[in-house]
């Protein structure tokens, strides 16, 4: 039995995540309106919001 452990992650690499404007466009394309986002923590996190009619 090996004592080394392989690190695995279920989160995508930050370089593979959509940039805020691109994600906003995807949300609009999926039928959301009034889509906006706000960068938080120096741009590490972006909070998106939008409205979808039922």
C-alpha cells in the first residue's frame, strides 16, 4: 500500500470557468433577462443575477 495520496478535485480549474461577461451572455441565451453581475473579493468571485419569467 502506498502512503502517497493523489489529490483530486471536483471543481474546475479557474482558467476553465466562464468570465463574468461570457456567463452573463449564456444566461441571456438561456432566457434570463436583466442579467447583471458584480465582482466581489477583487474579482475572485462574481455574483450574477437575472430574472426569468415563469
